[in-house]
């Protein structure tokens, strides 16, 4: 399955797959390896996680939340544009791309192999803190090799969009779409709250990256987190809010299509996928 649609009031939200990302339990910080393998339900160190983007139909206009990996992370990823076409929407019809953050698996799909815009008519909307952290800065100023590498990739991915990039703060960025700051994974990591009528849905990006481990143990950081401690605090606070408000969510790395909610279970939380 490459596409799955649901309604949020009058807004249609469609999960589109970009593919599956091969990762390893080695990305987990500060957890005993045996315990990590037990939680992940694997004996080996390898795990695969979904990479999901979300298509919004906003009163006749099409928008995307995240853009997939493009050709930057191997052939198992980068399927978003072809799945979008298969769903019946041409990339030229996308009027806006909201980014949850500027990591390669969410932003490199903005450009093709030649560096041209895949979404030539789209406004690019990103939190101002995220834009400040990754863009307009010297690669060498990154605190470590991973950050330096991603600064370089961010420059390539956003280059053809610079004249139509809109940096926003917390709050409504477009009718029905509001930015919710979820910092830690990256400094300007953003959830997009979709709201219409009495319904809402929080697209939480990478609030959870490795669900099998981080839902049961929200205080588990990963090497991908720019600030693991802040990411853990944000995850816990957001799980709490989602469970208390019975908020529907959608995750970039939850099993496709990624819709569901977090509920309290015992002393912790569980993720209930939407049937
Ligand atoms: Zn990601």
C-alpha cells in the first residue's frame, strides 16, 4: 500500500510512503543492547522503519508535509514523487511543502538528482528556528560530523526554493495548518496541527523515530537527535498531551500509514494505530 486517506473535518489527509529505511539498534543512546533488541523484537541489530509523508487537500489546494529522501539515501527510499503521481496528483500541483525538520529523509526529496525542484510551484514552509540552524550557515560551523554533513545536504535540498521559502513561528501558517514547536530531535523540529471543524490531527514528524523502543521508553534518545535530552522531554510532554486530549496523530516513522494515538498504559504509554 502506498497511499491511505482519512478526513480531518473538511481536510483530506493522505499518508504517502517514501519507502523503508534500514537502520540499526546502534543508533539508540544509553540503553542496554539486549533490552533494545527485546523491545524491538529482533535478535539481530537491524531494524526497518517506514518513511511517511502526508498529502493535504486544503480547500482545493494540495500541500505536502515533508518531501522524503529523494535520491540521497539509497533505492529503498525516494518513492514519494512517484507514489504521489500514482495517487493522481502531479508534483507541479503541490502549492506548499511544510517541513517537520530539515533532515535528509524529510527534505532531500525536494530536489531531483540534478538539484532541480521536484515541486516547482510549491512554497516551502519551515519553522524559523529550523531554517536558522541548517540554512545560511557555514558547514564547518556544525558541532559534529553528522551536523556538518546535514548542513551541506540541507543547502542542496533547499537551493531552488530560497526565493519562496517562508520561515514561520508557532501558530497558524495557513488556514487549517498550525506549527507546534517540538524541539530536540532538531532545534526547530515542528509538528503540524491540522484542524477543521471539531477535528484535529497532529503530524508529529520524528517525535518518535524508533517506535518499538521510544513509545515504551520515551526517555530514549537516538544519535540522530541534535539534543537528545530536549527530544526526550518533548516526547514525554507530547505523549501526555495526546493521551489527555485523545488527539489523533500521524508519524513520519510510525508503521505505514502512521495514523493513531498514544494512550496511557501502566506507568507508560502505548501507540494505538488507527484501524
Ligand atoms: Zn526522520
